[in-house]
């Protein structure tokens, strides 16, 4: 039985409205600009850029792996890894992990023909929303984190620069 059907034969498919992702993405970008530091702004900008590139590269709704989208997702994964390795916070680890799962979902779909279109699309959406929510959480809690560790305020642009140590 397919996930979109019940035993009575009536379809139970549900799809999020098309406007949910752009509004969620813009809300996280606004929160990142308003409350976040450079890490959160860079991650939100990366999500925004990959979404725009995906709109250009996206073909049709099919169950086949879209290689251009895979390479765009790998570039976002590299950005999240870079932020995670430089950050003192934990949210980039979650964003990178969810993005890694999105990339693995692409690869699983390309390697295994038994992965259904529904599973492929649903998993991709879930991982992308969770990565975006990780960025939103990081941006929302950035001022509190800055206050507890004595880091620069969110308006300070030196969030990704490390202080020089004298030997």
C-alpha cells in the first residue's frame, strides 16, 4: 500500500502549501538579521542562496535524483560544516547534520530504485525544515549566548573572526 492511500481506496495525500517554505525561510532570515550574529546570518544567507539556485535548477516533480540540486545541497553542507568547525555554539552541528541527511537522502534515492518518490520528497523537506529551524534557533538565542559568554553583541560584525593571541 502506498503512503497516500488508505484501505478504503480513498487518497489521503497532503502537501504543504507552496508558500510555507518561502515564508518560513524569510522569517528565519529576518530573525537572523535582527537577532543573529555573523554565523547565523551567513547560514541563513546560504539557505536563501541555495533555495534561489534550486528554483533555477529544479526540473519537474519526479522521483529521480536531480544532480544539480544534489550539488547545490552539497555546497550548503560544506558551508554548514565550515560554520560548525569555527563556531562555539551547538546549533551549527544540528544544521550540518540535517543537511548531511538531506544529501544522504539524495544519494540513497540515486542508488536504490525501491525508494519511493513520496519518501524521497518527504525526507528532503523534513531535513531542510529542520536545518532551517536550527538556524532560527541559533539566531533567536544569539543575544542570550553573547550575554552569557561575554561575546560581541549581535550588531558587532566580528562574530566569525577569532581574536589574535600573543605568545
